[in-house]
C-alpha cells in the first residue's frame, strides 16, 4: 500500500527545493578565440565564440598587461539552411579525403551544376 504521508513529504520537498535545482544560472562558456594571439604592444580585434555570452560586459584575463573592450554582440545565427548544410558536408568530405590521402577527381560538369543551382537558389542569374 502507498504511504500517503511519504508521498506528501516528497511533494513538499519538490515544491521547496525544485525551483533551486532548475533555476541555476548558466555560466558563459568561451569555445574559441580567433585569432588566438597577437603581437605584444599592438591593438587588434578578436572574435570570441561560445555559449551564454549574451549580456557579457567584461572580459577577465590572467594578467593585468591585457585590456579589452567589447565592441558588439552578434547573437546566435540560428539553424543552418539546406544550402549551408550541403556546403559544410562538401568541405568536410574534402578534408576527410585529404587526410586519407585520396585525391578526389573533380567533375567539372557536377561543379558547374552545383554553381548554377546555388545561384538559382540565391536569386542570382548567370
């Protein structure tokens, strides 16, 4: 038989502690910095990408010799469209072929067809 008192206790614990578990703030995470470095004593622009960077207004470094200014935030770009996915697949396949030592033979007609289809989708005329 189900112990009603235990069920009520669990329910009350969930009501009290549940919001604490699910309301944890997500910390910013830097996935990449490009370019990865620069010449000392110069000013240059870097692009930082990652997760939960919206609203960031400060950047901290392990040394005081570096300073920064946040110029802008280019929010998430959203999901890729079909053309972008196909282009990434093609590039990835070229990288795999290059790593494995195989040379892909380029079929000029196929490349021309891809070029025309891409331009047609983008609304360009040849």
